[in-house]
C-alpha cells in the first residue's frame, strides 16, 4: 500500500510576508514557498507528511490554526487541502513565554468584537481570524507561479528522458496531465546523434514550442516535423519532431550535468 501523500511546501500569505516577516515581495519567477526564512522552512518541514501530528492553537476557535516554532520565531499555519499557508508569524521576546500566541488570541478577540459591533448576525466564536487567511491576491499570485513550476518540471523531465535514451537508445516517456512526452536518440552511420521528440495528446502550439525549446543539446531553430515513427505511423493526436543533438551537450547530460 502507498503511504500518505506529501503536502506541498508551505508558503506565506502576502500580508504575512510583508508585515510579519518584513520581506519584500520577490518576482513571480521566485515562488513564495522558496522564500528563505527559518519559520517558513520549519513549516514546510513540519507539514511534509499529511499524517504528521501538529499542535493546534487552542486559543483561536474560529479557524483551525497550528503552531510552528523554530529558534525565537513563532508561526500560525492554516491548511488549505494539501497546501499549508503561514498566515501569521512573530518573534518571541527574551524573558517571555509564547507571547506571540497570546497576542494572536488578543487580536482575534478584538477583531471579533469589531465584527459583532458592525454586524447584526454576530459571531458565536470568541475569536475572529478569517482576515489572516489567504485572500484573492494570494490565489492570484499562486496561479501566476504555476507557469514557473511547470517549466521547472518540464526541464527536469526532459533532462531525465534525454539521459535515459542516451544510455540505451530506446524511447523513454513521461506522463503529464493532458499529454505524454517521449524522447529517443537515433545515431546514423556518420555518428551524428538525432534526437526525436514525440508528443501524444492535446497540447496548444505554444506548449510544443516550449517543449522543443527546452530539450537539452538541441538548437531551438533546428527542429523538423516527422510524419512517421520508425515503428509505425503517427496517431491522430500525436506529433513528432527531430533535431541534431550536440555531442558535447550529450556528454554533459550523460555525466549528470545540465546541457
């Protein structure tokens, strides 16, 4: 039986990043789960296993928030399915206990009082911390980073496939959500190394260009369409491309380096 699925790395809300961690917002090419900060690293480590045991912040009763502690840093994590969000953080002052959590409770009680003063249907909980949870801007940022995560995955996959086919000359494939990607090296009598790419499934033209552009050791302008594979004709939802692979780049790939 397979074990529990790992959670994704923890990421801070934009409010937490700016106000609590006092960090500038990095460009979208730098995912927020990679921000270098001890409390964020601890949160990712602590929530790496969805079945791990976590200590709930009991003084907050309107949301399920969990404690994160590292060095003098304290944090509050909220789980959105398999994504841990660091929604609040602060430092423990010398000579004090877990004052961050006491302050979090006090702020939650004050926010609840303000909410009830402004709304006829008052909250029944003792705290109100929903304002700390990810907002629309957080989800917009997360979706914007999706392209970066996909390109990184694609590059790593192409490198793995290139290394595998250089070892044995066979086609190696990898499944993505909507398509299958395959690479195969074919050497001719002149010892030139041809690399063929097969894409099976539904992909837009710009994705084909992105795939071909990231194949290691091949010139971006050197791709030619193939209308048949060595063993068979192409399927209706299939395309194939071939290119010469630079021998020095091939050697780097085989040696475990990026071309």
